[in-house]
C-alpha cells in the first residue's frame, strides 16, 4: 500500500477543512470589524483596517492574539498555537519554508498595541470578550475589564455616537457631602465623602490623612448635598455602570471628580461644573455644649429633646471623636460675659487641645447656654401635682417652699419644671445651627425660622405644634430672637453657637511654629554631633581596613500586572554603608516578565559614594570586615551577571540578576549569615 500517497491525500483534505474553517472565522471577523460602532474605521474598503486586522489576528487560530511571539522567519503567532504547531512541524505555518530554529521570541511591541486597542474599546465587544476569555480571566475580572472598555468606547466616540449596549445601565452622581472627623488613636483627621448615586444607593469614601482611601457601601438612602452637578451633561466623563464594584467606582470618582488635596473636595477643573453649598466646611468642625452645674437647659435637652444624650467628656480632646459633645466648667455666665472674660474662660482648654493635636486646622464651636436659675421655679410631679417652688440649693437636693426636698437626680423620673419654654439656637451665618440641631435634636421637635417670614411666623409656628426648639435664621436681620420673644406667650431661652477657637488660633499658629523651629534646631545640633562621632569612628576603622559600619533593609509592597490580573508582591532593598564612604545598594524587584504573561523578579547591585550621616538605627554595633566582590557572567544567559560579596566570619551575599532565565526572570538577593 502506498502510505505516503494516502498520507498526502488525507493531509490535503485536512488542510482544506482548516482553510474552510479559517475562511468562516475570517468572514465573521470581517463582519464584526465592519460593523464596529462609533469608530472612524468602519467601512468595507478601509485599507488601514484591513492591515490592522492582519496584524492582530493569529494566522493559525484566526483569533485576536493574547501572547504574540515571533518565529525565526519574522512571522507572528499566538504562543499557544505556534508551540502546538512546532511539536510536529519544522516549517512555517504560513510559507511552508524550513525554520532556522524552532523556538519563538515574544513580540512585546505588538502585544502592547493589542492591549492598547482592546483597553481603548476600538474593537467590537464580541471580539473583546473572546480575547478576555483567552486570557484566562475569571468571570468577575472579565466583567470589570468589559465595563472599563465600554467606558473607553464612550470616551473615544462620544455619548451621542456610541450606543451603550443593553444590559449595562449607567448611573450618575446626584450629590456629594463632606465631613471631617478626628481619630484619637492615630492623632489624625479623617475625611468622609458621601456620594448619592442615581440608583438610590449611598457610598462613602473614607480617607485618613496621609493614608490611602477606602470605600464602603451604605445602601439605599439620601443626603443633603454640599456639592451637586449643574446638570448631567457636566458629568458626562464620569461613566459609572450599575455592575461596577465599589473600588472601581472609587477610582473613577478620584480620577475624574474628587480632589487629591485632603482639604479640598472637587478638582479645580470641575469647579465650574458643580453647585457648591455655602454650608460646606473644608476643615474639621467640632461642637461642644458649654455645660455647668444645675444647667436647666442642658438637662432638658438630654432628657427630653435629644436623639440621645449629649456625651459629657472631661476635656475637649476626648470629645473630638464624637464631634458633638459637652464639657462642664464655670460657664454659667459665658453667654453674657464680656469678651475678655469669655477669652479667659476658654483659652486654657483651647491651648491644651492645640498642644495635644499639634495643629489648628480645626474649628471648635461652643454652645453658650443661657443660665436659668432653678430657684424660684415651681416643680410638679409627672402627673401634674404641684410640689411648690424651689427656694434653696442644698447640694444633691432642692429645698422646696413647703419644707420638703426634691432630689436632683430624680428630675424627669419623679418631677419636672412646670414652666413651658422654648430653646432658641442662635449664631452667626454659616456657623452650623441647622446642622447641629438636626444632628442631636429629634427632628419633629425643631422649627426653623428660615422656612417662614416675620409676618407668617406665628401662624406657621402654631401650625407646627409649637415645637420646643427654634433655630433662628439670619435671612432677615430684624427677624431675630428679640422679635420672636415678642410673639411668643412663653419664655425663649438662648443657646448661642460661637466659634471659640478662631480668635486664638492665629496666636496659637505662631506659638506652635516657634516650638517647631526650636525642635528643628535641637535635632540639627544632635545630627551634627552624631555625624562628628561617626567620622571619628570611620577614621579609626580605615586604619584597620574596609568595614560595613551600617546596614538596613526595606520591604516595599507593590503590585505586578501580568495578563492573569494583579498580583501583590514586594520590592526588597538592602543598603551596606562602608567605612570608606561607599554605599552598596542591592535590590530585588518584583513585576511582570517581558511578555506580561506571568510575574518575575530582577536583582541588581550599585556602588556609589555617600556623604550623609548614618542613622542611629542603621549603625551596626559590631562592624563587619568587607573582603570585596567577585562578579561572573551567568553561564545560562550571556547578558546577565552574578555578584558575590564576601565578608569576615564566612558571611556572604549573592546577587543573581535574572536567575539564568531572560524570558521568565527569577533574580534574587541571598544573604548568607549576614549580618
């Protein structure tokens, strides 16, 4: 039997089937390319598109190449396909000519081009999905890549040209609120940005000063925004989809909308696109009720009006995390005290707070409470029975007109003040009267005068049910507390909100600056003394040879981005300070290999002079004699070296630059008995 003839017959038949299959795929791809939405490349006879198609499609599989490699004849294929071909062939799949050698080198330039056009959304989604599947990404990773690519298609083509596919509902930013708090444990400020999205959900981006931001999902809700877009058109470049995860939304907002500056909210380039409320505060604001013994209004707030009792703290610092708190002192007459007396009372607390925080970036607003004496007030039982009037203060109890006593701690449990009155919150414009009251008082007990006029006040207030807390606005300067008192049939007692830190902080800034400069001077003097001592030590060592007098190591977290997705790792840096003023720096860096297929490591060595003093923490208690370095070529890879540093005591360090593999480097720094 002529086996060769039979083999060739079936081979030709097989090749024709492959050709037919490839023609079908090619026709399908041609149709996909020509139907490309939103791009300028669409069209049956576009020569650029035709050449582009030829470049990125593997000639064997007719799919977009994931890991393009070149054979010895300069042709490019997907690695998986050409390696499978070369198992049984020694020829080119395209020309049939014999190959000079049977390996394949990565075509990094083409891979970067393919990655770019995929990520920019310049291909049809069907082709992109096929490419992502071939990368080996899991479904969640594929979905996130597709969302990012759709975003790019919109940016590249314009919302009016590219139609977002069905199944990818877009969501928008409705509004943003800003709040600063203080974290005592870390002695840092925390920035909280709450974003209301058009799908009804709230997310919050938290950032501790000097740290990376985090994000959390608050679920359904709404906010009173400090910032909102002038219109949806102004936020067109902020493209978010309902399928985006929280971290993706955070990155989009930080890239396109939110300012990097910790004490700003919106990027300068976006200021013209938003409406900013005058209520916004770009620094931490704290409120403290200036409480005192037998404070009738504070007792009423805590026992009847507050959402929950206002926390009392021993000093200002311990109240910062609460943001709204109270402290107790000799503050009975603070509301009516002259300015110098007010300063005398508040200054010690403010100075102590500044000393502990170390800055004056905050605003501290005090609630100065009108002093209403208990003596002379009639009290009644909880069912309304009169206990007569209070005539004297006997420490833990009140002496009554009828000779009996009323224990102070039983107020609101057994007895109450009979008098009905209103508590009026006043203060300068923008001080936060509305914010404070709504944060700590039950909402159905608050009446705001900004919701009415002088003429309609009494009727509107009566219609509201004569609420016990009135927030006095400043839209009409004549519509003030004095006017309100003339309209009411019951007393109105005042809680005035004032910025008690503002007047001191300029002076405090100067004082803290003087302290900082003095600390810098002392540190500089200590550094000079240390440097002089080190120089004497080095001179002594030079007479004996070259020694390692200082050593430190640094481990830096990093992320590589191979095709399979982000991988966390570390860069390692080792520094050896020699007595001859040379610094040897050894590095082991983590990243992705040249083709991007997987992770890799590289090692390196650098020797240079240094002049600065060695930190105390880095200095070796016992210097190590340095014997020199031997360098040799890597026997497996010509363009790489291996360095061996030798020391007394059978100590050594070996620096292998790429681990003998130029394609998948595995360089390392190995310390043997060192230090």
